[in-house]
C-alpha cells in the first residue's frame, strides 16, 4: 500500500515540512516518487519512521538515528524491546516528576517549605541513565560504521567505479548459482569473495555481521527487490549461503 506525504504526516503526527526535511538529509525517503513528483511511502517506510520517532523520543539526534538505522546489522525486534524498556523507565520518571509537582503545590498550599532532598530526588534517576547509556552503546556508531565512513571519504571516483564493478561481478556470480546447494564448495567460494570484498572495501566484517546482512536482504523489501531483480530468489539464496559461511567461520574460530 502506498501513502502520500500528507497521509504519513497525519498518521505519525508530524508536519509535512518535517518529512521533507527527513527526506533531504537521507533519513526517511519514500519507496517511490511518482512521475508527477509525488512521494509514495510504503508500509516498510512507515516502520522506519516509527523507529525514527522512538529514537527521537529517547533524545537521539537525527544524525545518530540515521547512522543506527542504516547499519547492516540493525535488528528492529531487538530495538523495539529496548525501546519498550527505556520508555517504561521514562514513563516512571515522568510519573515521579508529576508527583513531585503535586507535592510542591501541596507544600505551597500549606505554607510549608518542601524537603530539599525530595525537591530534586526525582531528577536523579541512575536507572534511567543506565538504560540510556546501554542504548547508546548498543546503537551508537559502531566501529564497523566508523571504519566504513573513513574509507568511503577516502575513495576517489575511480575507486567507486572499481568497487561498483566488483560488487556487480559477485552479485552476477551468485545469481548464476541460484538453485545450487548453498553449502556446496562452489557456492561457498563465491560467497567468500563477497565476504572478502566487504572486508577489503568497507569494514572489518565479523561472521555475526555477515549473517545479519544476509537476513536483511530478505527482511527488507527494498534489498529483496534489488537482488531479486537480478535473479528471482537471489535474496533468499544469498541469505542461506551467507549464514552457512558465517557458521563455518565461527566453527573455525573455536
């Protein structure tokens, strides 16, 4: 289902201007733009917007949110679980602040001075700060992300042309193997080239990140469409092959 920018703004309770800004900075872009230039958002886009608003509620900057959501290993389910924990703590904090307001008003009404410790106790919540720290450690710019950024800034136009050719070569090679046993030596050798390419060109890729990338190719409709456009079923084939490769790497490390 496609949603107009006005419909998305009404659903999310944000302004159209805010959505245009998110688009301009690459944080939240529509799945498609019509020939007439109208933005058309998908259900998957709305899921991303929900995450953006959750992170905003937890006081992450737009730059931080973009870095988090663009990470290959971002897990929406795990994020929601942590959001719930943090928002619950925030709810308790706000309830405490409301109670403090009531206590202060009550003390003023009685003409009494409120206990100084009680006045500020609610603002000193180590539990909430602990969860905020945990969230930033989990989603803040990872070493892989920072490494990727450093490398990307150093690449020339010629470098990007070469990288594009390398990516297309591996993708085509995998497409030609769709239907084969993902665990076969030939398929595993080809996906090993993919793993090496990520390490050589972008960042140090762990087996866990590599497995997560494969899962994303199927979980995210945009990635699925990109790979399946090359060859029907390629996204799932890549995921299965990458999972086996990651398992073997982990087994060798034990």
